[in-house]
């Protein structure tokens, strides 16, 4: 076997070992959303995302892809080449910028005008890209924000 093939195989096995230690899915919550820029056709938001790692292995990443759905419909998405580490049995906050189109805002306004809404459901999904070309780790979370006096119910 050629030495380059052996080195590549060893590198792949070492990176795969870290990914195999990730048994439990990451927990993801939105810590903050701040409007950045509003135009007629597009809205940009700064989103602070909290990642909780319930695993006995840290997760190093060098990129993030992120989708936000509201009431079962796409609302905003974003990508970042931001890197970082989510410590073992720890958490990390990452700052992302996401973009939403006019059609997504209008759809949500129409949904709220139906009159019987006491809250909105949301779903966060995305992936952390692992350094190098060794794949990604998906994440997702969902829940409901209630407008009634009882507050919100965090999801899974």
C-alpha cells in the first residue's frame, strides 16, 4: 500500500473516532434574535444560538448552516464559516446572521391575523461542519412560544 493512502486512512479513522463518541444529539435553543437590516424584500437578523453538548467529547467545528421554521413554514436561514468548540458536557454560544424574505414575513402575518393564535411553534435545524472534510453533526430543536399569560413551553 502506498504511504499516502495509509496516512489518509489513519487520519480518517482518527477523526471518525471523535464523531463516534457523539452519542446524544446536541440541544439547540435560540438565546436572542435582533433585527439588523429591514428592506422591502429582505430582512436580516442577528441570532444568538446556544448549543448544549451532553456528550463526553468536545465538538470542534469550522462552519454552521442554520434554518428557522415558524408555524411549520420556512422563515429564515443562514450560514457562517465561524469556528469554535462546544466543550464536553458543556455549552457554547454562537452568533449567526440569518436572512428572511418578504414572503416569509407576510405568511406569518396572515397566520397571526386568523385570530385564534395563542402562540407560535418553531423549529431550529442545522449542522455543525467538522474541520477538514470529515462531515457534519446535525442539530434540531422545536417548541412553542405562547402569547398567553402562561409563557412559553420549550420543546425538544
